[in-house]
C-alpha cells in the first residue's frame, strides 16, 4: 500500500505522534486488530468543520489522514475561540485529532507538484474550498484522476456543484438559513434562532464521509475512483426529509417546533419541571397506563383521546396544557425516577457538563478518557460508531501546523535537498 500515511495498523495500547487512541470496544480487548479502513490513505485539504469532521470520522474508522494546510495560516479553525490555557481551539481539536499536518502552498508550482506526488499514493482527497478553487490551481477532479484513476476526489460546498449559484461561499449559519431549518426552530411569535450546534456543517460532513465510503466500496468492484459532491444545502434538506415531504404533498408548511414537533400530535415535547426540563418522546397506547401512574392522575387513564400516538392538533394542544401543569409540580430528578420506573420514552434535558458526567456516554466511548502527552488525563470525543470485528478508535492530539511536513515528504520520495528547495521557493 505504500508508506504515504503509514501502515494503518492499530496502535495497541500505545499512541504514536498523532495521539491515536487504542483500537478498542467497551468490554472487548481489540488490540492488534485493524480498523475497517486500515490502509486507506486520505489527504484532507479542508477547513473549519464540514470537511475536517468527515476526515476525522474516516480516521476513527481506521484510515490514515494527512491534513494539508496553508503555510503560516493553516486551517481557519485553528483561530476560532482558542482556549488560552490549552493553546488550541476546541473547534480545531474536535475535528482534527489523530491527523498529521503538513504545510503546502497549493497556489505555487512547487506546492502543486507536491500534492500531485501525494495523490499518486492516496485513496481519497477531500476539500471544502469555494467551488472552482482547486480547478483554478490545476488540482481538480479531471487533473488528479488522470494522475491516479483510483482516487476518490470529494468536495463539500454550500449550494451544490450545479446551478447558477454553485460557486457561492457559505458556512454553517447560512447553510441553516438557506436550508430552512431556522424557520422551523423555536415557537410561533418568538425570535428566529439557529440550532445551537454547527448542524449544517455536521450534516454536510456525514454526507461527505458516507459518499466517500460508498465510492471506496464501488472501487472494489470497478477499480475506478470517482468524484463525490455534497453540500450544506443538500444536507439540510435530507435532515428535514419528513417535514419537507409534508409540504410537497400538502402545500402546507409543517410550521415551527413549538416545544415539540409540528407533525407529531401526541404527548411529544419539552416540559418545564420545578427546577429544569424533561423531554417526552410520545406516549403510545401500551405506555399510557404507566404514564398515568407516574403522574398520579388516574382520571386520565380512560380518556381514549389521550392514549394514542396518532391524534389531532387540538388534542395535542390539550395534552400540552394538562402536562405542562403536571410536570411543573416536581423536580427533574423526581420525574426522572418516576418515568424511568414506568419505562417511559423520556430524558431530562441536560447541558454539556451533565452529558460529560454521564456513565452511559462513557460506557460506549462516546466520550473517552485518555492520557494527553501535554495535558495529562483528558476527556475527548470518542467515535459514535461501534464495530464488532474492525474496531474504531479516536485521536488524542491535534497536530501543530506543519508538524509532519518533512516526515510525510520523505515518505513519498523527497530528500532533504528537495525539501529545502521547496521551502526556499515558498511552497512549504
């Protein structure tokens, strides 16, 4: 497979310079077993979240990822709300842990040659530049697939690869706005608000990684790489498939969430307790008797209009009025105990501090405790996927800008004189 990105073999109980967490699964010693993408070599040219998070997931599935950054500047995420005591941005760390970093100015002739050399041994190249940028530099799909016909050339954009506005620049906020999800968030009459996470970037990243995985699978049959395109707009539409389909079939907007969901006419939503909030994900007929017991309202038991998951907006409004009054009478902890005892579909509304202390997130390695080489014991984001035979991993360390430039170039055949010459011409 070549030496561009290393052998792809698991780390055992050790970590290399990139800070790979051990390939492992909860309760199962998976040391010495390869990840699903072991041997797959990824060049990550992307910035901020949409592209980097896709590449981070490929890393967690076993791929070796080299991040290609602009000299002296790097990924814009390095400069987003840096944490002084850590000397690093949380946005950058979250989406780039476990990768290696090289600096290459792709706008220079020498930098272009370096990337072409890297592409010869790569399986995947992904980016989220403004559409047309790589083509301007002679590094588009046509040029690079001619060098390596097995290459998967993957791009994330704002509005997609076609249409009159395909080359507009965008980021998460405008992705949420253009894709319609902001219009459905909050309550009627209230201020509009974006989702409190980079959800458009995240959906775009998931689609980008899925497209890459599908292209790798197709290559096993055809022997050919291909171009993969996703966008923030496409990701937001896919995320709202149910609500948008409602509009397409009825001509009516589903409307805003209003503490629940506009298409779910049931006991479904967020309710204030005496000291917090609890979320109820519907109460179908088989759970209704238990809900009545939990709230100590036996008179509701035989109300046939309430004990159904399929109801009307009018009944939904009545349910909300009744249970708003009920849930306000006890604390979140009390409702958690009562609802859990009746096996209800619920959860207390938690903040990130409460989430980080939750045993369930730790049991599944969604958050993982690691030994950081500089910070000591540290809790990091794990991998959201568990696999029985090809275990996943997580990164501990995000690379310093250009930390692995010489190392990677030496692996693909450059010598020290070549590297010095490239630095002299401003390519690195």
